[in-house]
C-alpha cells in the first residue's frame, strides 16, 4: 500500500505550522523585547515548545508527526516505516517549511521571502547541532520502541525547549527547519552557507542517535512493542 494522502497532508501542515511558530515567534520576540537577546530567546523557546507539543499531539496518529527529514529517514532505517513513505515525506516536509516561513513573514508585514544574512556556523555550533539532533532521535525512538509513544509530544517539546538554551546553535535539529529559516532575514534566520553546515551536522547527529538507539533497545523488544503505532501511521 502506498503512503496515504492524509499522512502527506499532515506532514505538510505540521511542518508549515512548526516554521510559522519558530519564525513568527522570533519576529514577535524582536518587536516585544528590542535589543534584549535573552528575553527574545526565552520567548521564542517557550512558544516553539508549546507549538511542538500541540502539532505532535494532533498529527501523531495520522502521519507519525515527523516534520523532520532526519526523523523520517531514521524511521525507515529502523524498519518502522516503508521507504516509499519516507521518500514521499521528505519533499512534503521541505515544502511545508518553506510555506510556513513565507506565512510567518507575511503575518508580520514583511516580504514573503528574504534570504537571511545571519551567519551561525562555527565548530561549536556544528557540534551543538550534532548533540541536539542525536538527542532528538533518542527521545523519539526510545519512547516509540518501548511502547510509550503517548509521551513523545511532551518529551520532544521539552527537549527542544531546553536545547534552545543549552546548545550554542539554539537547536535547529531539522534540515527542513534549516531550509525554511534561510528565507527570513529575522531573529530566527540563518544564512544559506550556515544552513548547509547545520544540515551536515544534523545528518551526523542522526547517525549518532541511530547507533545509540540500536545499542539501547533490543530489536526483539522493539518489534513486540511498536505494532499498533506502526500500523496506524503507515
């Protein structure tokens, strides 16, 4: 059976909302707390965590609530999702990210697209993206493969909210997010050359997370516990 259109729509809408939340909250924070980077980051982190909780809780039964190419690919490698679904998800997630950024720009009276000039790439921020992405993969798949998928929404929201502050990169942890944020020259923006470096680091982080998931969860245990989640979202 091919991927269901409603699953693709859920991935598109979820990623769109995610980027609208990230970019929109960043713009709002800049306007509410001009020149105060700490409050700006706190405001954006809180709003992003709340938004993530909502969209994961809503879309998890429909598509698995990935909104992230790294998560989709890891799901495929672990055998929880058919590769046809994975390959269908990736362009939809990127399209949703672009649409969400455009929407956020328009909601705040800005040009629909403005390439960011914010250089974020350095060795420390690249390492931070490895850590943020590996941690995200661990949080999602350790819960999913131990039969605790109901905890994914709050756990992911908590991880990303915390990682806004404890990582020097402010935790993108998502190639679709990096691509979308290139298109807004605002608080949440990232220059294209920095985005490429972040995406490379996220791929490394995804591999690290995958290795750790394999090390921490036996395949037999995972097969026994994931049946309902797998059937519901294919």
